[in-house]
């Protein structure tokens, strides 16, 4: 059974608090490429009026199948892409203004860093971008390197790091400005079980420190463990929003079951089962 | 300004750590050293000719360094996706572009300073003549020329996605402007009509890169130029580099990154 309207569950204790991250009727259209399916010139709609609020101190899981619009949402929030219509803001400031990114940390899905720099140089570079005063800069670099356990490799070029170490330097750069909001794009993607556990622990520690975490993931078990609320996106629309327990229908025991129901996977499967004898016959 | 200088610092560090630039740099330095130090038959004409060859080589190397350093900045950042964590920080795309320009230009100036220093040393020791003002004027105008070339290449890099196509187009334009720019007006007068107007338009709108080429000051030991002319050339270069950079920033700001 799919959902035609989003499940509207709000955090009652957050109703009067100003959201840290919010989107309002966010719509993103991409120009259709010539020669695309059906030779249609109609633009591809990646987001269809997404409205979402994330509040201080919560861990928010942003879920959806591939192509649902999660990365597009993050791209708008980080100013990589402009929305066709609607509003998006971080700390009440429009995301088109660079100052809105002063208090955020961003961890991309894969490690995209200057491989010719050492960890120390990379962190120093990002610290300068955040205008961290020189007096505090070196201390801050030492702290984050200690936090991700990379002190021993601080003066080695990043190109010599293992995948786990590269992910850790990614976390270090996301924490260099002591952010109030962390945006993590599939932070456990491609990591081994130990790496995944470390990221999970990190998110939990950040939550204890009162940080807000907004992250996308395909690891539903992990989301279930660490998230206060989740938003499920499918085909550019927010299909469900709320705490995990409130999204579960009677008889459902895991977020995975709820997720599959909400994105309409079962319905597709049934259709496929009904169709298959016919398609075999034809 | 701290953000711009931070980006510029990374550009310079990258250039220092990339090995391919060293090949060109040391090759040019070696040829300069050899040609600048030989004294064939004690003939002044031959010595001047060798000086011209050295300086031409330095000009060619500087154009290649400027174009290939600047052409790869934005496209390679896009391709390796290092642009994502950078733009997720509180920095504007214009600041990124200006940082790239500053880094590339300073890298070119450092290479040029090394070339000119080496050439001046060898030439000065051989001729026992030290026209320092001439060398400084030639070096400074050469730096200004590099600034225009770097800005033009950065502009090309936000229009053409492939590094090779941008580098080829910019190299062709720069060589064309250097060699043919000064003759455009004469050709325009001869051509007349619409073609003449078009060529005249090009003559007055394109930067006259040949104005920055004062190799003859060093080759023939001519007296130094009036400093006002150097000042005017500086303003001229700033205006063109500024226009190219403004266009590059405008284009870069409008491009979605995904």
C-alpha cells in the first residue's frame, strides 16, 4: 500500500522552536536533455514542493530510494544548485547566502579532498575559509585530528591514506568549525562494519553534545538506531515524516518494512507478480 | 581576503608538488643557462641573437605555464569533486575564482622571477653590465601579460568543460593576439567595408598583448622606458584581467554544481 499524502507527524515539543534547517515548497526542475526518453522536452522534476523542518539537537534521517531527490535537496541546502521555486534556509538565513554555511559541517558521500595536501594542511585551509582566528586554528586542528584518531598521520599526504582514514579526514574537516549542524551524505557508504560503527558512535556523541545532524542513508538499521525523526522521500515528494516508532504500521517491526510500504515497493512487486504470467505468455 | 589567499595558497602548493611543471621549468632554465653563457667568436650580434632566443623561450614557457595551470583549476576541481566540500563552506564562488586567479598568477610570477634572475645573472656576468631597471620593467610587464592570460584562461575554463579544448583555444588566441594583434588595424584599413569595421572592432576590443613584450630593452640594452608608460600598462592589464575575471565570476555563479 502506497501513500498518496505525506504522513504529517510533528514534534510537539518543537512546535514553537525556530527550525535550524527548513525548506518550504521547494521545487527543483532540471532542463531535459535532447534525445532523452520519448524525446520529451519537458523538464525533469527532481523535487515537488518539499517542505521540511529540522530542529536544534535532533538527529534527522533523510531516506529514500535512489533518484528520490535526497542529493538534490542537499545540493540546494548547500548552495550547489538553485531551486526553481520555494525557499530553503539554514539558521534562518537563505541558503543562497554563503554566511548560512558558517555554522554547518558537510561530509560528502565519497572522499573529495585535495590528495596532494597533508591532513594538517587540508584542515588549516578549511579553517582559514571559516575565518577561524590564527590563535585558535592550530589548537582546533589538533583537537579534530585527535577526535578522528589521525594525529599519527597528520603530516602524511592524503593520497597515502586508506579508505577508512580518508573517511575520517572527511569527518575531521566537517568538524573543523565546531558546527551546530552537520549535513552528512551517506556517511557510512562503502565503509566496513567497524567504520560504520565508528560513524554511528560519532553521530551519537554529536547528539549528546547538542549538535543537530541531518543525514541521508540507505542503512535503515543504522537510521533506526540513531535518528530522532526520519523523512522518507520518493519521486521528489515527502511521503512520510516523523519518529520511527510513529511511522510503523500495526504489524510492522522494522523501519525497513515501513520504508518499503511508504515508497510503494510492495505495490510494484504485486503488479510485477500479476504481470509476469502474461508477459511470459506473450 | 583570507579566503582568497587560502585558495591561492592551495593552488601554489599544488603547482609546487606537481612534477610536470618542474620539467618545463628546469628545461627552460637549462637552455637559458647554456645559451646565455656561450660567447661565440666574441661577436655582439651573435650574443644578442642568443639573448633573444633565451627570452623567446622564457615567453613560450611562461605562456604554457600560465595557460595549463589556470585551465585545469575549475574543471579538475569539478571532476575530482573537491569543489563540493569547498563550496559547502562559507565562501562565494567569486572568492574561489579570485583565489584561483591569485594563485595561478603568483605561481607564474614566481617562475618568471626565477627565469629573469637566472638570465640577468648569466647575461650580467658575461657583459659586465647590470641594467636592473630594464630587467625589472621587462619582468613586471611580463607578469602583467601573464595576469591577462591567466584571467582569460579561467574565463575559458567556465565555458569549456574539457581542459584540453580550453587550453588549445586560449593558446591559439594568445599567440594570435601576440603576433597578429598589431597588424589588425592595417588589415582593417585595407579591407574596408563591413569586414574592415569588424577587424577594427577586434583591434580596439582585444587586449594588445604585444605592448607587454619589451624584450628589446634587454636584448639591445636600450634605455629604460618612462615609468608612466609602465604605470599605464599596469592599468591597462588590470582593466582587461578585471573584465575577464568579472565575466568568469558571473558565469561560475550561475552554473549548477552537481
